[in-house]
């Protein structure tokens, strides 16, 4: 299978590296289309595949085409690709908010898979949701899921509404975690720890808590009860969070991200 990745940015390069590292494909079957000469030169040095600057030089060779460009560049991309495409080619898009029917009409194709990865894919710990048009076969879906799973975990969802929802949860989610970590690091420094000490304290605490959660069947609330004691320090912190509605604020933030994802889709 010949794979063409359009866009050699962070996610495009992440996919190329992950596919090769998992031995799902080889560098001679990997192509990257990158319009920036500077980026193209760096990609060539990476040795992750053949790098092209023009779609007419590589598009017809591809069985799977991955659209890894910014959503605001989608219309320009469609104009540049339309007319060079075989309707039987399979397209995988990671452009946030760009709907399947927009891609179908923009490119004149039917087989489209839409996915939402997140940044931890760069270290093989990503979370990706994906869905597809009716024309995509089961075999093609399994093939693409195998590719996506090289960057972490992946799940198929039934509707694009769930893609928008996962954009708000797992797509933007790492930023929510880092926001909370940053606040705790600031508190640690206010309590007398150095920056490096604060980063170690908070980073290891988050990593350990997540590993405990994943290794058990306990819910988050059950874990909170296990670490809390009546009249203790954890109970004091939780009472403060409840009083200031931190829990609801986090949910409001996620819903704001969902509204923005839906706006991008309409735009």
C-alpha cells in the first residue's frame, strides 16, 4: 500500500514515523507532499519517505491519502488536488472541524475517513477517534485503524458529532491537564519549592495517579474517597474545589471547546 501524507507538520511527521516504527509500511512506500522548501528539506533528512513539492508528481501513486493540513487551508487544498484524484482512492482527514461531505464535494471523492488525534500521539500515547463515509469498506476501516493505533489508542465512533465531541475532550484535553498542572506547580513554588522541584512533584503525581486509574476498576470519585480522610488535607482541598465550582468550570470549558468545534464545521 502506497501512503501519501499531505502536510509535513507535527502530525504528518508523527504519522510517518509511527507507521515506519510499527513496520506497517516501509519508507519506499511512504510519500509526503510538503509545499514549504524548508520543511521539505528537513523531512528529506528524516528519511521517512519520498518528499514531493507538487501534487501531480505523487497523488496518482497513492492508495491512501492523509490530509494533515490546517483546516483553514482546506479550500485551497481542494482546488489544488481536484482533477488529479482517482475516485477509488481512500482519504483520511485529520483537519479539525472539516466535515466528510465537505471533503467529498471539495475533492469529488466518496471514500473519506475523518479522525481526531491528539498531541500525545507524538510519543505513542495518543487518543484518536474516527468515523467514515458509507462507501469505506470494513477492510479499509480495519487497515486505517491499524495505522492510527501506531500512535496510541483509537476508537471508531458512529457519527461526526462524536468527532466534534472528542475534539473537545481528547483533542483539546491535554491542554486542560497542563493548565491544572501549571496551577499546582505555581502553588508548589509559593510554598517554597524550586521550579524544578515543583515540576517533579506535580509531574510524577499526575503520572502516578493516571497509572493507578488505568490499572484499576475504580472510578475517579472512588479514588478520591480512597485518598481522603475525614478532616484531612485532601478533604480540605476538595471542599475548596466544590465551593468554587472547579468541577463545573472544567465541564463548561469542555463545552466551550465543543461549541467552537461545531462552529469550525459550519464555517
